[in-house]
């Protein structure tokens, strides 16, 4: 059976989600999408609305041609009320109940507002939205979001756009252990393919990227590198990594060694023969 990512009943063969902001040109974005082969493309409603009519239409046409699932987000919203209104506009524009929910509590770190996030998620679930909240790894916040009806959570690795990688590895791994059934996608702060591979090895279900690809010197090559890293990390997790040991463990068995130890030679014992 093929290993697939499931988001609110929709199945995807890829576990990489890709943002569409800050690319130098539409053609570069298109090429990066082809290289990444993502399950989902995230789109800011503000990106669509604030652009000129012609640029907005060309951007929408590009997304439509990719035939990817679109995940609109409420980027830039600073209150629950603003996020709910933005989500309702996004549903009308993009014709989808999927919404990446962002309620920013601190404009410096862009850290999510835990109170506004739970409030907005609760209202949106009641309105029939399929909510994917951008959150931290805090267990209390995540449990409240699950109680509100969120089937997918998107904890950050580090502040948006920093590329620092997981700043709280222990917290992320504990979240994965305490919520084994919920879909967890690491969103924000991933800067290198090795970091994406690492969180996938921890058992996370997917990775969402934007800046790490769009601001790379070669976004297309970086998109491909991340695609391979996510696949490799997932395969490593499914394979079942070895248990870490505190002391060295020989990979060659003691019995049947081709050469005798120094003590054996001193005692005049013949060396054993290699078996097999």
C-alpha cells in the first residue's frame, strides 16, 4: 500500500507543501513547483487581492495550470475576527473549505496568538472550514486546537522566514509522541533540506516551505533538493531507525573472528577461522 498524506480526506502522494510568495518571476515559481512536485500550494488572499487586476489574473492562471490543490491562508491577520473574515473571502474566491489559519500575536517574531488562534479555529470549524492552524509546539495550545475540531496542526520549527531549523527539537518530538494520530506538518523556519529530512525522520507527516525555496540562489534546484529530503526522511522513519546506544557495539560478531586477540596469541592459541 502506497504511503500517502491525508488532509481532511484528500490523499496526496507528496508530503511537501509549497508556498507561492516572494519568487522573482512567475516562470521561476512555475519551474520550482515542477521541481518540488508538492501536494499543495499555499496562497495568501492578500497576495491575490492587493495585486493589480492583470497580475492577479495571471497569477491565478498559473496556479490553475499546475492542477495542484490550493490552500489559501490568512497571512497577516492580527485578530480572530480579521482571520475569520479573511477565511470567508478566501472560500468564496478559491472555492475550497481548506484554510491555513494564521493569527499573528507578535509582529516581531510573527509568533501565533494562541488565544486568537483557538477562537478563530472554533468559529471556522463551525462554519464548515477544514482548518490547518499555524501554531507553536506548545502542547496546551495544540490540544485546544484539536478540541476545536482541527484534524491537522502546523507547528513552527522557528519564526517565519528565518531558516533556523528546529529551535525546540525536544518540544516538537514530544508533541509528535503525545499526538500520534493527528496530522502534523512542520511549517515555518526550515532553511535546509537536511532540516526537513530530520523532522520527517521524527515522524512528522509533512513540511511546508516558502522562503527556503523562493530566496535560494537557485530556487528550482533547492525545490528539488527539498523534495528528495522529505522523501528520504519519511522513508527513514518508516524503516525504523536503530536504537541509539551509549557505548560502542561491534558490527562484526566476536565469535569466528579471523584473527586471535593478543591474549590468545600469548597463550599460544590458534586463531579462529572466519565463519560464513
